[in-house]
């Protein structure tokens, strides 16, 4: 097992935990929505869900101006943080935000 300080390395985590999980456990862990539902069922705190987009049309029809200044966009399923966008602040114009790396995104 390779642990740097208090952090568990990704390879060690996969070797220790992912390979030993049963199929149902992996199914739950692979879905952010299902994981959140299970955690709430057991009275564990989770961040609020601001919106769920099921289709590209949902994204286009969403009222982006009603979002808080800081939020995170996450795919329902993903691996290793791929597809995660952390928005740190609203930009000057409506429908624009700055990401954590200071790049600008628009709706």
C-alpha cells in the first residue's frame, strides 16, 4: 500500500478498494446520483444538487442566471474527476463564469 502523508494514492485506492467491491457496490459508486441517494438514506451529509440534466435540451433550457456564484458541474458517471468543472465566480456579463483555472465559460 502506498500512502503519501494522509492521502491514499489512486493506484493504491483502486487496488485496495475497487477490486474487492461486489458488482452492486461498484454500480452504486459509479453513479453520483445513486451514491448521494444511499448516503442520504443513511443520514450522511451531501452537497446540494442544484440541477440534473438528463438531455442536451435540459442544459439549453436551464436558467443559468439563477445559479450561485460558485458551483460544480459533474457528469453523473465519471472516473478520476474527468468532466468535472469547478466554477469559482460569476464573470462580468450574464451567463459567464470563471473556472478555478481562471478560464472563462459561457452558456
